[in-house]
């Protein structure tokens, strides 16, 4: 499959996580950009809305849920997958209410994440 028409924005405060996900999904053929915090992510999403946002929950400053609120407010159709450090049920429920496509818990299985992203993007009408 040709994934080059899809773009993914990885939002995580941890450099290692950003690098891992960027390398993994670039190898798959996606266009990948990163942001290390919520405010930076919002600027990038506004400039160029990605096909999918991978959004960390626990970040200093604007946390994942606050960032998500703003993303959805600006564009209710934006595809987002939340990344949580462990099962944070209340946060996950809140994120679900806001229309988050899915969530994964860290440490995550990269193959599972690849399949999840593929299934979400192939269901999304707009590339
Ligand atoms: Mg974090």
C-alpha cells in the first residue's frame, strides 16, 4: 500500500518516543512530523492538518486532554489516537466522548499500532 499520501503528527514530550514513532512510520512510507508539546502541535495542525494525530496524554504544560479539546474544537473530524502511560479510565472515557478514534497504552506494540493506524486511515474518506 502507498502510505505517502497520509501524514501523521506524533505529539509526545519524550524524545525517544517521538524518534521511535517517526522512524517506524517513515519506514512504512507515511509523512511524519513531530511536536514535543500541545501548543506546538496545535500550531502544526492549524498550518497543515495531518491525516492522523498520535497524542500523548502526559505532557508538561498543556496535557493531552487539553490539547485534544482544542484540536476537536478547531476540527471535529480530526483523527486522533491517544497514547496513555497506563490505563487512565477517566481520561480515556473523556477522550472517547470527544471523538477520539482509539487509544493505546504504553509500552505499546508497534505492530498493533501499525495495524490500528492503517485501519483508521483506510476508513477515513479524506486522505
Ligand atoms: Mg509524556
